[in-house]
C-alpha cells in the first residue's frame, strides 16, 4: 500500500501567521489594559470622592436622637404637663437561645398578655436579630423592680426607659392643653409640607390639640444625632460623632390652676363652659369646658372601645364648648348694641320709650315680638333697658339700625370672627348678614329677620370666648386685645410672649357712651330691678354684668314656656358675662350653662362665686416671672 507524502512545510508563511496573531493578541491585551487603567483612574482619581461618599454611607449611619419635650406651667409655677419615665421590656433575639421559654419564664413575675406576644412577633419579623424588640411597654414600678432582681437569669433581655407626656390634672385642663399622641400619617404629611420631617425622625409623639399642638414647634425642640460606624450587617461598631438634642422650650400660661379647678368644681356635671379673663391683658386665667375627658388615655394609645365611648357620649366630652360651642348670645349682647346705637345716633342717652310688653313692626298686622316680662317695664331709657333687659327697647334699636349696621358694629366687637386665642380649635360662630343668608339659604334678608338679632337671637350665634372678648373691648373702651393662654416662653431666660398683630380699636366713640352702657351693666348686678340683683346682694364690692337666656326653640303666638314640661335638651341655655370690681376691673367672667334655665337664676350665681373667690377668698399669689 502506497502512502501519500506530506507536503513540505512553509516555515516562512507559518512565521508570518504567528507574527500577525501575536500582534493582534498584544493589541487586544494593550487595549484591555488601557481600558482597565482608564477605569482605575476614574475609580481612584476622577470619581474618588463620590465612591468614598458611597462607601461611607454604607459604613457610617446617622442615628437621630429625640429631644425632651418642653414643660408647661401655670402662672404660679405649678407643673401642668410633664415628662415621666416609662419603661418597656426589650429582647435581643440573637442573644436569647429559646424565645418561647424565655417569655414563659418572664411571665412568672411580669404580666405578659397574648396581645403583647402577637405584637412582639410582628415587630420581630420586621427587625434584624441583633436589634432590640419590645415585648411589653408601660411596665409598672413593681414589674421593673422584680425584673431587675432577676435580670441575671435572662441574657439578652433588658428594661429600656424613655420619657412620656403626663397630665397630672387629668380632665380639668384637657380643652386648654390638648394632648400628645403617636405620630400618624396625617401628621407626617403635615411635617413634610413644613419641611420638618428630619427633626421628627426619632420622635414618637406630637401635639394633637390645644396648647400642645399650637406651640408644637417650640415645645418639641431640636433633634440631635450621632454618627456611628456599622458593619455589613448593620451592627453598630463605634460612635464617631455625637450632637446632643436641644430640649423644647417650657411654657408659662396665664392660667391659674387653682382657679381652674375651682371653676371646674362649680360647673360640676352641667354641660357648659366658663371663661375668666384678665381685663388688662385678656390673659386667660381659667377656661373650663364640661364635661371633659382624661388626655392621658390618648398619650399611650386609647383603645377602640374607650374612644367609641367618648365619641358616642350624648354629652359630647370631646367638644370644647369654650371656643367651639356656638349658642345664641341672647341678652348678653345688649350692652354692645347699646354702644353702637348711641354712636349711630339711633338713640341718645335721654331717649325714653314705653314698653307695654310687646313690640310690633310698624304698619304690620303680624304677631308681635314679646318682651320676656309680661306687661312690660313701663317707661325706660337705655340704662334701665340694660338693667332690666328690656327686649322691646332693643327690638326698636334693631329695626332702626338695620342688619347692615348691626353686623358691622358687632364684628368690631369680635362676633363672627375668631378671637385670636392661641389654640386651633375655635369657631367663628355666625354674625348674620344679607350675604350670609343668601349664600346659606338662597333667600333674601327680610326686615323681620333683623328684629330677633337685637336681643341676640335669630341667626346670631357666638362662643363663650367671643362674648368674653367683647366684654373686654367694652371694659377697655374700644381697645381690642385677643385672649391668650400662653404668657411666656422659658429657654435660657424667661421671655415674655411677643404680642400678635394689634387688632384695630373701636375709635371716636365718646367716653360718655361707654360709661352710660357700663352703668347699665352695674345696675344689672346692683340696681333695684337688675336681673342679677339677687345673686349680688350684700356683695363687698361693686361689679357689672349682663344676664342672658337663650331659647333653644321658638314658641308659637299663644304658647307659654314651661321648663317643667319640656325635655331636658329643650330647656333654655343660661348665660352671663360681667366684670369686677366696677371701678378698676380685675376679672371678666363669661359663662354658658346648657339647658340650665334662666341666666339670672342659674348663671349669675355661679359668676358671683367666681368673683368672690378671686376678689375676697383667695389671697394674692406670687406669679412666675
């Protein structure tokens, strides 16, 4: 068999091929090395700072620290809202060998409920094994003591303490202070809009109502932080930097807690509200709304059953009647209308009119508007009309002034507007106008609508705080001061609260018009026929006031009011506003008692007790400066 001969190898061709391949391979390697060098240059030089920052962000964490919330004091230095330590039982899962057995052992001396265990398991699933997880919060002092004695038996279990808001006076101050509670989604949205989210990252609670909400920024303080180094699992290795938080500012209120508690006791189980103002500054010395509720229920998280009980209570304890309660102001507004009528020349100080017990629209055959006193008061002037609360005199004033001038003047006294008090929970109530009625009812304003406005009825509503503010304007002869709860901030030094924008005063009213009206109010308490004279007999000081009885429903032409035959919720509201002493006023009182009956018989006696308590029974106390 013949074998084919192999062709002779061409070494020159093979060498050329090898050279070309080697050059190509070297070129590829050179290109790759160049790309690697350029990339390394970018990493090490061009983008060095960026990658260093990213690395540090993974290695260094900023842990926020919540500030201590500012405290709240009354004018005499009594603590009204404080921060108390609260203790919780915490577990570190990776340090506990058998969690179920550990929980069973802890249950021997700490009351651990099924709900505690469920919440623990939920939180444990969201946390890392080296992070603490709460098993039970709000430990009692006895539970803390028992655990401390036995702590050596439970590695990985510890008691952690933190501060929680506490209101020592309970329901007596709820509608003044409000309360703090856990931050919810609505709060987070509000903080985000205000660009305050970072300051609340470590904060558990936020002000929800009252002073706590209105002065949230001052009370909360400034969060601190610490920069810590962590490993790849997120465990803290060491602390690199610590910036302490700045505690919130303390607040001093104008309120006197001793007076607040006294007024609260006077109101008892009645539904109503009482305001006590300093007439010189309009500082709120007391603000009571009854019934009320304990704000401490909300601090730790109120249960659904407790909240539903408050929400469905027919007496509405959640409702702040002092600033949100809207009532017909009734005859308490007659002094303010008197000033307006005198200044508008609708009447003079010498105007005399006969009161037969009723008033009828001129040239009208409709049923008459009745006076509260059957048979009338006879011949009366403006002073006597205030003293005896003569309805027909003010029906005529309302008719002569018209709704436009009445609304304008009463708005200057503060009706139909927010008073400016430093809480958010406040109603404007309603000072009726032509425009308001058309907008609300799509009907024009009729002349008959104006007449009941003259005695504080009809479409007119007001809050107890608005009536108190109007009385302050009257006492100060047209100077308008908004009522305010907070007197001063306390930080490194006590700072008096800066006054808000001044309200325009009522100007160009002759002094005699103010004095004439005030004299009528003095006679309400001390005149021979004053509507509150029986409540102020044998008083050691002179005072002035005005009673009011607000109808809850209207009577027919031939119907007679009989409180004994009415359901309780249909009985008239009792109102009173006044000040004392008459010559140099030190206190203004405004109060409403819902469905209590007449202002003269029910509200005036309460006002007398408040005046006596302040001016006669209570020795002067030194205020916090």
